[in-house]
C-alpha cells in the first residue's frame, strides 16, 4: 500500500498531490510544467515537500508533522529517469549490478543479474556500454537496474517518450507484464493520454499542481 | 664549468611532492565546492584562486610570515615534528603547491560540475551513499579534468621561481631547483649550464601542452563515438 499526501511550493504555483495506490499502475498525465516530475522526485526523496506525509507499505518515509525524512538510498524506490541516466563508464551488466543489495541483505535470493537481464531480453548486451546500444535497449537496462534493487515501488518518468512507435508499443506491453510479475505499485508519468489509458489502472490528470482523479480510461476521454 | 644534474633532480622531487599534496587537497575541496552550497563558499574559493593572480614575491612573503621561525605554522611544525620549512626543500614544495593548487582546483571543479546531476541522483536512488556516489560516479566521470589538472600542476610546480626563492632560498644541491639554477647560472656568466636547463624546461613544457591538447582531442573523439554518452 502506497499513500502520499503532500504539498510543494514551486516558483509559480503550489503543487498538491494526494495519491493512494494498492497495486497496479498509476498514470500521472498532464502537460509539461504541470508538476508531474516534481511529484515523483518528492516521493523518491530527490526533493523535499513543504508539507505532508508519504508512506510506503505503511512505513513513513516522509512526514512534516513528525520530522521524518528517510534518505533516498533507504526508501527502497526504483526510479527510471526520463533520459535513462545510465552510467556511461560502466557496462550494461555493471549498471544493472550497481544497486544490487549486498550479500546477506537480499530478500529474494533467486534474483540474479542474469535473470533480470533475460527477463528484459538484454542478456546479449551485458558487456556493451550505454553509447553502444539503442534507445529502447537503454530503457530496458534502466528498468533492469531499477528492479535489481528490489524496490517496493517503481517510479517511471516519461519512460517511453523518446522511443519510436514500434518500440514504444512493445515496451508498453512489457511494462504491464512486469507489473503483474513483480506485484509492486508503479507510478508512471506521461504526457500522452492514450499511453495513460493503456497502462494505468488508475489515472490522475494534473494541471498546474491541481489534480483530478479519473479512475478508468473512458472517463478520461470524456473529460478531455 | 661542469654541467650539474642536481637542479633537475631537485625540481622533479619538488614537483612530484607538490602534485601529491595538491591532488590530495584539491580533489575533496573541489568535490565539496562543486556539489554543495554553504556560507562563505565564495570567500574560500577566492582564497584558493588568489595565488593565480598575486605576484610571486607577495606569495613568498606571506609564506615566510606564516611558516617562518616565529610564524604560526612555522612554530607548530617545529614543536610537533621538529620540521623547519624556511631554507629547506620542504619550503620549496610548499611554495610550489600553493601556486599550482589553483590550476588543479579549477580544472577538477569544472570537470566535476559538468558531471550530469541525474547520474548522481540515479546512483542515490540505487542505494548509494554520498561517498559511493563520489567515488563511483563523480570521480570517474571527472577523470579527464583531474588528469589535465595534475599535468598542469606538475608543470607549474616545476617552473616555480619567485616564491621558492623567498622561502627556500638558493642553496646549490639543497634547494636550488631548475628555474633558480638558470637564473643564478646566467648571473654568474655560466651560459652553458643556463642554456641546457632552459632547453630542458622548454622542451618539457612544450611536450606537456602538446600532449594535453592531443589527449583532450582524443577523449572528445572517444566521447562522441557511437552517438556519445547521451544518457
């Protein structure tokens, strides 16, 4: 169970997020500058909300009331950046290994690099560097790297926006499959309404910090 | 007069020691300055960069006041380690380190600032603490700037003259480095010794600049190959 209700002052408006998510995929949709990435960064701990609380699996990672602010590295959140943010000086395998929990601290012992690489169909790329692979492959590596940390929540910031239509459709299907396999909540930011409809069990439309919750794709189409 | 290699050896010793000191101090300082905001940051930065613009005589004078027999650091070093800095090779090392620090610092800081912050953020979301981020992401990606800074600092240390003369003096075989040997050989009419040393210094400096330029172009090409590191 993931719950977040917080506010964050931005230069031109105040952002308010009120999210509650059991499992499945929540799609945050809205135009550029609506505050979508800021919401993800506040959840991950890359930015600090001005007020509110964030709970992952009923454990508080941020609370302005109690002064809780768990450091990013202890939040157990996977984050896939818009530009993938793969480490250019490391091979695909080293990138994926970077966040692997240390020995004795592994909740799921069956989770090996090979398994994750195979699951995302990038086993053959393990010795390549990020500048030697395509955009779609980079996205798979970024996903593998985030999943390798065994997160309790996965945040995806416009993960498919830089890809061509074919790669995009394939990866959309795989994201849905991954979510059912991993059984952790995904929060996905997109500016594409159709993508939100296709992937989101829950959809939140955001405009200048104000959110409108629409549970179901058909309603969203009506609201447009 | 017979040609003496001693100034060359002394200069290399001084430059090497100076580069080690400069590397150990400038990398952590540049890391802090590039990534953190704190009160008084601009003042500290100005102090580090000051030797770049001050005349060598001013730096030499300040070092004498600070490290002299009655200076605060001079007294401390004498009492704690029985080390005297004035008129010793250690003095020459300190002078070389002070004047080459700004070059190394600037080079490292610019390189660290240009490391994509998203990569550091990504490392944090993957469970890395600040030290792991620094050693596995920031430092390796700023490597080009660090190497360039090391080479420049080494070359600058080798060529240090004014401040060295004031704090370490000109003791042949003890503190007389190459630039000092050239000056005093010329003063005493030993043109042969002076010209050989001048040639060595010029060729060495040329090679440093040439090598850095070539290496810089090479690393640019490496980066742009295969679409670049456009992560």
